[in-house]
């Protein structure tokens, strides 16, 4: 096997267009985005057709920012490069090739989010309908759905494609049949569908290849996505950029081995490494190196080098007596950062491993008149009222939306009326009619199906609800569905106000809200404190970063029902997640925890000692001997946060 290539001069391989493939290992804050722009600029300056350049980014925002920055630099042709997520590429491909209609699929995405390890909202009745004892509980079904979205390649060495185990095959059959009948797809399903389509249609594959493919955040791609990238780049030049130490999506079956083994799988590969961190203060770099070294053998060289001109940085590790003390104290500290240190609210990032902590903190900051927004995308649909309102909007836009109708019919039942609904579905499939039409016939007494009256009752209520909305101006529809003054409706109401214009319809409003919920984008330039999970902080940079809830069981979160080897793997990934979190800052870092937590937090994973006190995160002691000594919150506040 050929050894990885190394640069022969001072020019990084990422800028050389005569070498392929190229693998760039770029740690946090080492100038990865700048190098990506340089790469695209070099290609355009050499006369490469911008339509033959594909840049794959992890978010739509990252793609838009790249193109906008190139436009600001006056790079001709940059507006024509293909930049976006891998999912958006797959959608365009399948839509352009009429693959959806040819395969009997409908690109109507299920609106889902994960809570307690289980897919929620529109996936809830799906799981209830297809669940069999051999599939396990809801969490087990969700894991199988994620494996299906990864084309059954759970591990890096797996070959994506067909399910190998009979139980997976049976699950896929039930899942796809449900999705086909209801005219829907899982969002992640675009990847295996596109990969399968290209593998089965080599002529189309030739048309879809690009001369130059650049992939950002490669460590976040699962094996199916990696194979798809190889397929798209076949015959062209491929550049991948990423960092194994920022691989934090194993629940999507993305593993650090993907980028670590890239140069072996694609030998010979030209390898660049950028390790000088120009973002973080020097002390943060030292702590980050000590933390992440626990994932490597003793004596492994530092993963990052501090930039000599950067400041030392301000680091505090604080423990509060109660959760309420923590929320109050952190709020006061944010007020101090804004009023005393002059840090704008938009330059403050708060990371909370549990959204209930984030919600309380957001409320407290609002009381202090400090603008703050939380970014737990599922919170817009956290309440049953919000979900039913969204469901009604879906059916107002399209009464044949079978997913929304299915949700409405079972929403008031713990069982989702799965057995009763099966009778309705069996009738529909046997007679070639839609659930709506079948319910119309049942309601009119034209047909008789035993023991389906609960569905008919729910259907009658739905028709009354929709009748009251039909014909109203779209602004009044939004007000009726998401009434002002109702806390559960606040986020949906605010989002609706942002997207409604003179040409809006129920269908366009639904599409806009669905995008905001299922594909949330985090704006970079804001004027408010951002509060979010640790995972969502990926790609962000702020003057001040605060990590709340540094409690064992929250940070790290470990499933103790897993075998020891799997627990060790999860701990290593959680360590990478903490590493990502603390390297978001350019100056200030606060790591915060509380000793006395509500007992309910035990059910969310928090670890308590024999005296009933929450145990501080074990990652804090992994920061090493140069980390500041932890202090009590009360004294810290009294000393003016010093």
C-alpha cells in the first residue's frame, strides 16, 4: 500500500489542482474555511467551469456563506458553483431524473425529532404501526430507522446497500411499505435512494460526476455518504476536509475512522495537516489538548498548537449549590459580560445538554432584558397543541396528506389506534382508495368496517376544524392555528410572521415552517445570546462560550446498558463533543455545574452519589493540571466573577 503523499514545497496540497485525492486534517480554528475559499478561488482562476465544481457542506448556511464571501471578493463565476448539503444534491438528482415517480416514492419529508432516543411527532404513529415484538421498543425501532438511512452500513467497514440480517430486511420491508402507502420519505432516506439509483444507472452516473468535488466536515459522513461522494467524484479531483477529533455523529453511523482511514482506502492520497489554532486562546488550546489526549496512546503529539499572538484567555470552572442558583448565577455572569466587559449578546454562546436548562436560562435572561434565543429545533413542536396545529395546517394545504391524517387520527390515543387504523389501511389497499376517501364513505354510511368508529369520530372533528379555516386570509389562518398569547404557539407564530408575504398560501407557509423545523440553520451574525445543545455548536465561533450542566450523565452521556467496549467508544465520542464545545471560544470560557438537582433529572441520565448529590462531569478533571481550580458559585458572584 502506497504511503500518503506529503507536500514537497510550501504550498498546501489543498491549493494544488494537479493532485487528487487530497485529505486535509484541520483542527478547530485552524483556518479550514479560509483554505476552502482558496481552493475554489484557485480553480476558478485557472478557468475551471464553475458548474463542474461541487462543494459539499454540512449545512446550507455554510454553503451560502462560502458563495457569498467569494462574491464579496469579486471572484468571477463563483455564483455558479454547486454548493450545498449532500441531501440537497440527492434531492436535485432524484427529482431531475424522475426517480421518485419511477420508484413509487414521494419526497414528502416526515417531520421528526428525537427525544429520549425515540423518533417523535410524525414518526410516532409510524413506529406504532410497524412495531413488532422482535423489533424491540421505540428506541430500538429508531436505531433501525437510522441504520436504514445509512444504507445498513452501521460500521466503517460495512458495505452500504442491502440489509444483511433477516430482521433488518423485515423491518425495511415494513418501513418502506408504510412510507409508500403514506406518500412520504425519511429525510435521511435521500442518501441510500440516491446511492442506489446511481449504482443501478451507470449512464446517469456519468452525467452526475463533477471535475472537482470538495467535501467539508468529512468526519461527519457515514459510510453510505462516503461511497456516494466517491461515486460523484469518479474520474474527477476529490478533496476532503475534516477532523477526526470533531467526529460526533455516531448515532448516524459516522465514525472517525472514515477520515482517519481515507488515505489508506484512497491510496495514494496527498495529506495536509493544519494544527495551529488561530481561534482559541492559548490556555484553551492547552486544556483541549489535554482533554482529547485521553482518546490516544500516551505520548501522542498534541492535536493543536497555540497561535503565539493569541491571548491567554479567561477560564472559569464553577459549581453551584442548586440548579436555580446555576441559572441565576450564569444569567448574572452574562449580564456582567455584556455590561462590564462589553461583549455583545450576539457574541455569547450557551451550551446546555438538556433543553429544560436552556429554557429556564432563556426565560431568566429575558427577565433581565438581555435578548436570548434557544435553538432546540424540536421545541417548536414540543407540545401536543403545537403538533396538532401543525397537522391541521398540513391537511389544510393538502387534504390527501396521509401522514398528517394518520397523526391526527391517533393523536389522542396512547396506542395511536394502531390496530384500528390497520383495518382502515387494509381496506384502502384492497380497494385502491385513500384513507380520506375511505373515511368519507364510512362517515356517510356507504361502507361498513367493524370497530373503526374512533377513527370516524376523529375524522369528523378534523373536517369541522378545517372548515372553519377554509377561505380565510393566510394571516388569519396562521393566527387561528398559532394564537398569540399561547406559550405553546409562540415559536410557530413568530416563524409564520417571518415567512408570510402577499403571495403566501397554506402550502407555502407549511413548506417554510417544515424547513425551519426539519432543517434548522444557525445564523452566524446575530444580536442575541444563542442557547443550544452541544451538538449544534459545531461550526460556530463566539467571544464567550458557557457550558452549563457539566454533570456526569449529561456530559458525558453514556448508555450503561451497552457492553463495556461500546461504553468506551461512546465515552471517546462524548469527549470529542466536549472538545468541540470548548474550542468554540475566542476569549472567555465558563464550565458550570450544580450540586443539588431535581430528582427527575435522574431519569434524564444525571448521576447522583449516595447522598443524593449530582456528580460533576469526569471530563473536567481530564482538562489537566493547568485548568483553573473549581470555585463555588456564591463566592464567585460575590467577588465580581473573579
